[in-house]
C-alpha cells in the first residue's frame, strides 16, 4: 500500500494529475470508513464520482497503458503489441489537448457541491456547540478534530479544483493547505460513500490490469535487470537521492508531483517573459529582469517570490520519476520519492538517459550529469588506492579502513614499483589476475555491436597486454638488480596507469554491459 | 676486523703482550691471575697445550669472564681462537670483501652489523646469498643496515627472506628508503624491533605493509619518516598490539594519532618529539590509554601545555621518565604537584622552560627518587633553586645545567655534597664556576664519568688539578677554556686514565708538552679535538700518534703541523675514522699520500683549504675504500679535471661530498648525475 487516500482523492478530483488505480486502495478506504463512522453525512464526493465517471475511467485506464509504454522509450517495442501502442498514443494526444468545456463544467458543479458541503459542516459545528457536555470530553475533542480535518480537506479540494479550472495550470497543483499525516488519514472519510460505485468499477479495472499484466510480463524481467543496473551504477554517487533512502515518510504525508520527461531534460526552467531567454535559476532570471526596466529593480521584484507562503505549514512535496518501472516512479511497489526537482533531474539523467559525457582522462567512465563527470575527473587516474585483494579505493582512508578490517590484507604498492624477483606471484596477485580474467570473459560474452561493446573490447586488449608488461618488467628488474637499479624504474610507469584504469573500467563495466546485452536480446 | 690465522701451538709472546701491555688492562684482575696461572702451568709442561684437555664448556666459561678484549685473547692459542670463533654472536663488518670469509669462520653469528660497511649493494647481497653451502643467514637475528643506502629493495628483500629468524632490523638513516623497502621489510614476520629513523620515502602505505606483515613488532622508531600521517599510525595501533616502544618524533601527526596510540595496551615508551600538531586533546587520550606507560617524551611539541601533560601524569602513576624539553613556556604548580604521586619517576628533562626557585623546590621535595634532571637553558635557575632541588634529590646521577649562567661555586659545592653518585654533570657556559666549586666536586663526586666545562672561563690549571681526582672520568670537555695550560692537562693525563673523549677546542695555551703527557696517560682516548690549538707542532702530533685507539681527530687550523706529523698519525692510528685537517696549510702531498696508504679505515675527511695536488687527491679518493664523506672546498692546487677524476674514482662508495659552489657549473653534469643516481649527496659551499 503505497498511496494513501489523500493522494488518491487528489488525483480523482484533479484529472490533470495522473490517477492510479490501486485495488488495495478501496480496501483501506473501507477500513477507514468503519473507524470514522462519526463523520457526518453530506459528503460530496459520492456525487462527484457518480457525476463524473467518465473522467474517472479515463484516467484510471490511462495509467496502465503508460506503464507499458514508458519503461522503454528508447528500446524496441514488444512484438505483437503494436495495436495497443497506437492506442496509447491516441490516449496521450487526447490528454495533451488543452482544455475541454465539459470537464470545466463538471469541475464547476463539483465546486458548487463542495460549497454546499462546507455549509453543512459549519452547520454541524454550530449544532455541536449547543450541546457540549452530552458526550465524554475525549470524544468531543476527537470529533472536533475530525470536523476540522474534514473541513480542511474540503477546502483543499475546493482550491485544487478551482486551480484546475485555469487551463494554464498543468501538472503542478497549487496546494497550500496544511495536510499533515494525521489529518490526511482522516480524510479517508470522504470515500465510504463513493465505495458503492467505485467498488462496482473496480473489478473492471482489475480485469484490465490483469490483462495488461499479462502483456507486460515479458517486459518485467528486463525491467528488473535494468533496475539492478541502475542500482549498481547509482551506488557510486553519494547524493541526495541516497540520503533520502532513510527518510521514510509515511505514504500520503506528502504530495507527489511528476514532471514530464521534456521538462526534466529542458536546460532552462525559468524563462524571461519579455525576451524569452531561459535560465536555470529563478534568481538569475530576476537579475536578468533588471535589464528590462526600472519596475524590475524594486526590492519587491527582486525578492524571493515564495517567501511569504513559507509561514504557513506547507504540504511536503515529493517528486516521482516519469519513467515507469523505476523505483522512483510512484507506481513502483517500493516507491521512494525524490526530494527536489534537482534530484529528479539528476536521477532521470543518471538512470534513464545516455551517458554522453566521457572522462577525458580515462576515456572509460561515462556520465550523464556533467557535475558527476567533474567530480570524477578530479580523482581520475590519480590516487588509486589499491588493496592486495584487488579492491580499489578512491580515498586513502577508505583503503586503510578496509585493511584494518580484514586480516592479512595489505595496501598494494602500485605495480610500477612492485617488489622484486625473489617473490613468486603470490596469493594476492593471483587473485587480481583471476578477477581480471573474470571481467575479460564477461566482456567477451557481451554483445560487441553496441558502442559499449567496443569499449569492452578495448578493455580486453588492455587486460591482455598488462600482465605481459608486468611480468616482463619484473624479469627485467630481476636481471638488473645490483649495479644500477636506480635507473630501471621508468619502464613501469605506463603499464601502471593503464592497469589502474583497467581495474576501474572492468569493475564498472561488467554489470552494465550485462544489462545491455539482456535488453538487446529482447 | 682483521682475520688472523690460527696459531699451531701456544703463542706465549702474544699472551704476554696481552698481560703486560696496558692495552689489556680491561681484563679483570681475576682473569689476569687466571692467565698467569695458565701461563706458568704451560711453561712447566712445555710441550703440550693444556687447553686440549679442557672441555669446550670450560673454555667458553673462561671466555665469558673476559668481557671486552676478546681480540687479544683470540691470538693466544688455537683453542682460544676456535672457541672464540664459535661463541661469537655479533660481528661488525668494516669491509664487505671480508664478509664471506668471516661468516664462514664465525658460524654462530646472530647479529650482523653492516652499518659502517660502505656501499653494500644488491649485487653484493646476491653474491653473499648465492654462495653455495653457506647458510649463515639461518641464525641471524639482528641486522644493522643503518646508512646502508646502497642496498635497494631487491637486495633487502633477498636478505630478509634469507633470514628466517630475524627479530631486529635497523635501517635508520637510509634516506632513500620508501614503501618498496618497507614492503621488503614486512617479509620478516618474526620482527620485533625495527628502526626506520629518517627513511624519508616511507608513507602510510609502507607503514601499513609493515604493520600487517610484522604483527609481533614490539619496538618501532619512525622518527623523521615525514610522509607518515594519522592514517598509518591508526592502522599500526590496530595491527601491532605488542608494541612496547614507539617513536613518532617529527611526524606530521595530530591528536587523532594519540587516540589510536592510546589503545596500545602494552606501550611503555612513547616518544613524540617535535609533533607540533599534537595538543592537549591528544594527551588527554593518553590519560586513559596505555596503562603500562613508563616514559613519555613531548619535547618540542609546541601545542602542548602543562595541563595536557598533567592529564598524562594523572593517568599513569608508574611513569618513570618525563621529557618536556622546549615545549612548555612555564611549569605550572599543579603539574609539579602532580609529580608527587609518581613514585617511580626517575628522569625529568625540562630544558628551555622558565622555572623559579619555588618550582625547583617542589621538584626537590616531591621527586625524591630522581636520577636525572635536565635544566639545560632553563630561565630562572639560581643558586638557591639548585640548592633546594639537589637537597631533595640525593640520588641524582645526571644533572644538566647547560647555559644556567647565574649559578656559581656555591651551587656546585652543594651539588657535590648532596649527590655523591653523580656521574654526569654538564656546566657548559656556566662561567661563574671556578676552582672553588670544582674543588668540592673533586672531593665528593668520585663516580663522575662525564664533565662538560665548555666555555667556562673560570676553569684554570688548579681547577683541572681538583677535577683530576675524579679518576673515573670518561668524557671531559674543556673547549674554549682558554685559561688552561699544559700543567693542568698533565694533571688530567696522570689521573684520569679512563678518559676516552677529550675536547680541547681553542684551548690556545695547550702545547706539545701537554699532549705528550696525554699520550702516555690517557691511552684509551678515541676522540680528541685539538682544533685551533695553534701552539702545537709535529712533536705533539707524533705523541698523539701513540694513541692506538684514536678514531676521531680534529686538527682544524693548526698552522704548524706538517706532513711529518700527519704521516706518523696515519701510520700509527690504525682506527682513525674521522679526520679534520681544514686550514692546515702546511701539510703537503706527502702527508696526504701517507693518509692514502695507511689510514685505510678513514670514513670522513675534511681537507678544505689544504695544499693537495690533483694526483694525490685522486690517489687518496680511490685508495681509501671506506671513505664516505669528503669535504673538498677551496683546494687551490687542484684543477677541475683533477677533481673530476678524483670524484670518478670514488663514485661507487662515497656518500657525501662537499664542493665549492663556484665549481657547480664547471664540473661535468654527467658526473653529478651519476652521483645523484648513486645516492651520493653533493653539498655546495
């Protein structure tokens, strides 16, 4: 159970925002209905649902389609599903159409309904005030809380619906009312009357879901693979995304927003209304605006626009990734929301986009976020801290922590300076070799047709070359000890750098190429 | 070490010599009696050697009784030689070419010292190890490779892998050593003692290698291994839990390191001189850690304050030694009071600290068991303070009062009266001390072994007469005591026969007569400084040449000595290792020629401003196989070509050369590169 009532309701009521049909949702709603029997009648939701079943269906059905469609925008289409594909595009285009008057009418009638409802509630409060001591005090306070919660939810709905009337407002909802966990739970009371109808609808939906599930099934393992890959790659970046893992907000205590792919990838998010120039930051836009006239130079114009709303407790905003099947997508079973728009952008680029930035030093590591590349380039090549077990570390203290932890592990002195002839390649070296071989095999197994495959081939070359260098230079060193051993060091240097790059390369590549080969097979 | 052939039969002249010549007076009386007995016995028997009848056990016992002069003993007879060879455990090699033969002869060597052996290198090691049946390395437990800069990591690893029982290694002052060498050292898994002072290239990686490889390490010195940081120390204290001695002097470690070190449960001695990043926070870690700590040295740690030191003291009641030289500006009373609880405290060194009579009084009353007190360059030391401190510390053996200029004879008399066991007294620059104070010293402190009176202008011949009563004196420094003459020196020479070190720097009234007395009386002298004693001539130098043990001789700027005197020294002083002849302009080629041929043990020579020619310089540099350090500044008769030739001839062995900076660009760069590559340092003057 990932979505609570509040989000559910929000979605039902606001057609612009994608709705998702969750079979367990109604179950929960029933539970809440039972627990909150104190709630007065006159809930307008029922009417709303019955009034506007078409929009409900439309949205409800829409999502599963999206689920199929989105996992592989760049990948080949599942064979035999072309018909559905067309259908999906139809749906999408219809959705893209700006506004239709009938929906607006619906919304208006809903507003009206809501205002009535509000009146009822106020009436009830007034009635309650006349008989304050009839019930135990606790109950009274509880009821009062319920009522206020109800009230707030209704107001929220009002505002959001009213907001949706404006055609310019899309995807984002100006939701400013205070919705905290406790209150939002109580919001469940809105639904019980709707269940009558919705339960009737749901079986249908379930059927459809099942149907789609079947069609998706082919796709599923692939998605899992992908996801694993992403995880593998992602664990390198220690950023906000990972930090967030432990956040554990109760589902529903936050509002979920989902940006479109195009929006995420757009270089600029703030545009000048006068000249159309784009900016990454609002502050920069405001600075820019000063050039357009004196009216933009006032302190009010230059101040942060959203500051004044901060005094009121806001609903926490969380973001969902538009990529279906992604853990960050709200349809995922173990959905983990993203904290900020920046997180969304970085996440989407890192996980669902091509890695177009290649490190100019090692030519191996690729990144989709330029900041990641810059971070990597700071450390690339130098400071490769290597343990005798073959593990590499980017930081010395990490290596030392590793050595302190494991018995018998020692830091490996870079190969260029590896110790002399008397020692046969010992346990550690053997291990290193074996890992290299492993990665080699893997590289061969992958599909060399792709760009990555070619890279892998290059890797393999490096792999083959290196041990030779290593041993030959060792021999050289061995013969040469004695007289002028000070002079015999330079030959090693090249082999070292290529080796360290190889280690990192093979480690990072193996899983990735595996994933790609799978997708190619499909 | 000169290998001698075993004599076939009894060698009575040799024994006689060992008994009669003053050289062997170290042999204790009981041994002499024993020898005489044997000698007479053999004289009676005439034909057979009695030692054939004695078992090896008994012979070994006899040898054990003779502590120091095993060399002359070896010459006595075949049996002695054989037993001496089998029981010898330590060997110090002067020249690598003898090593193999010596190792074959002495088959039970456990400690091998190659520190004075020039340019032992990887090739030499491989030859030594590959030499057939010789498995001499099987028993080696201690290896001294100090300053063996010629040895690379390949040779080092071969050597260490060949010695399975190795327990102690000294690679101090091998400046070029780095992680690879450290990794070679880490092959010695039984290693318990390791000295890596000034292995400049060793980083945390190298230390980690050693920490993981040699987990039984008990003693480790990392002084001046400047690359080592907190990380390395942290790992060390996690891996080497047996550590008892640790020296991290001059490392750039912070208090974090002390947090790690505090976890070493067996640590007894911790030295951290000049760790300027460590502060009181670090010392507080030590308060709770290292339960067995006995000695701590926080000298020159600028960030340490008395309160930090107090926290260490309060945590360790068993502390025996505390060094806080040049790190505290002032001693605080709480710190001194804290010393009260330390019943075992023997040694306090607080050089350079401001003290007061009150502080010294507390030390005197609280630290009754004090054996050594260092107050060198302390500000505020007065007669009263000294009197108060010594009245409490009657067991003092070492007292350092260098540069405590305000103390007078009164203080010296009190010291003499209160501390009858005094063995070492340093009074450098205490120029208010006169014969009056030293009179009392000569009366009471008969155990005195070391006396430093450098720059005490109050010392005269009478004072020397009083001092000469201290017949146990081993080291005497009289530099810049311009008032002493041959008469005073004769007193010393007559009575202080154990003297090994004498400094007469700029004692301008000393002449040949004094030296003649010295040469007959103090025949154990090994170090003699006569620089700027410009009255001495070749006659005095000839007398000096009788000092057979002499190893260090400084004759700087003595205008009257010539080649004749130097030749005598070169021929007779076989052990001569360091010779300073700077500004001795009357010495010509024949003198240096003699040095080139006779002074084969010479390690360092300073011949700047000397009149030596191309030819002889070249001869000297190529012929002296042990030479490691030569100062060759302002040689007016030497051409650039001659100098180049000389440098080429010694290129394989020499470690340090000092040259005139004006020659920097005239000497061929190829030579300089070769020198650099061989690890030889060139200093430009």
